[in-house]
C-alpha cells in the first residue's frame, strides 16, 4: 500500500492512528477528517491499513465494477454469523447468492410493490390513528414501529401489533430485543480497538444468543406453517420467495435460507428506512413551506399505488435526505487489480472504505450549496450530469440494495400521509442539521415533534 497516504496525526508506534478514531460518531468524524486530509487518506490500527475515500470523484471511480467489487468487511462481515447466507452477507461467489437474488428480484419489482401497497397503507393508517389527538410524538419510536410493521405485513403477513398493543406478544418482544442487540453488537464492538472489541463483542454475543435462537425459531415456524398449508399465504414476499423457482437452476431456495432471508430483511430493511424517514421528518418539521408542497402533491395525486409511485416532490425530498444523511454511510470496495486512486497506489485485493456521507457532499460534484438541504436540486437539468456513481445511498453494482424501490415507495407513502394528516413542528430549538448517532447506520438521535391536525386532511 502507498506509504504516502495522508493520515490523522500523531501516529503511535505499533498501535497506529489511535487518536484518529471516534467511537461514537465514526463516519461523521471521518468526514471532518476528510476536510483536513483531503479526498483520500488512511487510518492504521495495529497492522490494519484502512483507506478512506471521501471525495465524490474518487468514490465514483470505486463504483466502477470492472475495477472494483463489493467487499464483505466491517460490520457486514459480522452479520454473516447472524443471518448466514442471506443476500446481504452471502459472498458474491456463493452460488446461493445468485440463486437467491434471481428468486427474490421479482419480489421487489414494481408488480410486487403493487401487491404490498395495501399492507403499507394499513401501517400508515395505524400510525396516523395512533398519533391522533396527541400534541407531541416520539418520532424515533414511531418510525421504528412503522418500518418493522411494513416488513412484517408486506413480508410475511403478520401484524406485530406495535401500534395497537405495543407488540405485547412475547415472541415479538424477543424478536425486537434481538434485532436491537444485534445492531448494537455489530457496530459498537467494530469501533473499538481490536482486542477490546473482540472481548466486548464476545460478551454481547453471549447476551443475545438466546434471543436470537428464539427469533430464528419464530421465523422458522412462520415458514413451516406456510409450507405445510397451515397458514394460507397472502400476497407477500414470503409467498413469492417460496413459490418462485430460480430460472437458471430450476431450484427453489432451501428453507433455512428462506429463514435467513426473512431475518435479513428485518435487519437490513427497518433501521435504514426508519433513518430515512426520521431525517426527512426532521427537515419537514423545520421547513413548513416544503411540508406544504408535500401535502399539495399528496392531495392532488392521491395515495394509491400509482399516486405514490409518481410523487416527484416527495421523492426529491427523500433523495435529498439520502444525499446528506445516507443511512448506510459508507461501503467497502475491493480493488480487482492494482489501482491508482487520487495519485496513490492501491494494490489488487486491498479494500477501501468509500465514505458515501462525505462523497455525496463534495462541492466539486454537487456545487457550492452541497451542504444545504435543497430538494429542488433534483429537478435541475444539471443533475442529469450526475450518473448513479455519484449518488449511491443504496450501494452500487450487482450487490446494490434489493429493497430500494420498496423503501422509496414505503417512505413516500408514510411521509405524504403523515404530512397530510398533521402539521409538524420542532419542540426544541434546532440547528441547520439533525444531530446524528451511529450504529453501523447513521440515524438521527431520538427526537420528538409537536403535532396538530392539518386542516383538510383526507
Ligand atoms: C443492500 C441501503 C432498505 C434489503 C444494501 C446496500 C445499501 C443499502 C447501501 C449495499 C451495501 C453494501 O454494498 O455493502 C439501504 C437503504 C435503505 C434500504 C439506505 C432504506 C432507505 C432496504 C429494505 C430492504 C433491504 C427495505 C428489504 C426489505 C437489502 C438487501 C441487501 C441490501 C437484502 C443486500 C443485497 C445483495 O447483496 O444482494 N442496502 N437499504 N434494504 N439491502 Fe438495503
């Protein structure tokens, strides 16, 4: 690896750049470091050399699939022990990954989203009924519940009861605890020094092992009921997953893999989408003019599948949230062959961390207002100059997010319905940007808003 790469100083012998890390806000700290060190730099910890790519143009180069590939590293690698060969954690070379992707792609296509619309709509209605009559609501809690309910209802036709009885079912409680513990474990111990992280990770893992085993059993039972016919399948993702045959091999997915996929969707789909919803509501509460435009669009288009699919203003708002605060703030890319990046040599097989968070705010790509929340930039003709390689909140290439259209449809529906029903206002004085916390994902620190019924709600 190129020894000329800039690094945060001072470097401690043997240990390396121990002063160059922030355990609680790692990627936000790295973004600040990039302002100092430039679009590419390294952080050495013991014998690990982590190269960070923070410039828009260089990040774009790493998205070139001919030269770079997705790397399983960091927290993603740790998830492998939890969700096995689920899509997110399978190696691209694993035949089961290709098979699962071919089987699951139709489950996330527009035709499938149309089927899930009623489930998504029911969650939006429950959320609004739950908020009705209140003056102040906990956005974090509500978005966690909404995104979990959407996956459970659209994914496997289960109402978790989070809006009605607080998810009182003990199996649901155990599952929620396990999901939360897994997320903390995957991120927290990754940010520690190697030995400290391993010890902490081991202890955390022991603490959630029983909850995870019960969660697997809960999902196994749902799958088994469906296969045996004890439960008649609805129009859901599980049904599509069980019925679809891989067009290439003619095989169906093994049932333990189906379980791992369901668990993957619960983990990969809820925290990320909740983060997007929260960031968006944070900005909308601060910008009544923008919220009104979202309302006008919803009222003119309506909230059925096609109405929501074509909501341009609302989608511009969501895109702008994803640009400034990508819920997955970075991704690992490995060099297929020897590469030059910003004048530095990166040898074949070395992985770099592309800091999407910083790259999507690079003024050289996005202009002088790059740090400003401006959804209208997505209408600008100039934006068409920016190919997908500069805007990658859902990753890139064959391993990019399978749930992209699902998340966008769900988010557009929830945001437009919430704005249609309520006027939102921040309770506390807020700055220009939300305060973000990190747990593998980048998500606003829990916040509440004041709400009042919006006149003319549908
Ligand atoms: C992959 C982001 C919602 C399921 C990814 C990746 C990103 C991402 C960046 C690629 C990670 C990498 O290259 O290491 C997001 C964001 C979401 C979201 C920002 C919401 C705003 C969802 C939803 C689901 C989902 C709703 C499922 C219901 C997956 C799966 C993969 C993935 C299965 C792995 C795909 C593969 O490797 O074949 N997501 N995601 N995501 N996401 Fe999402």
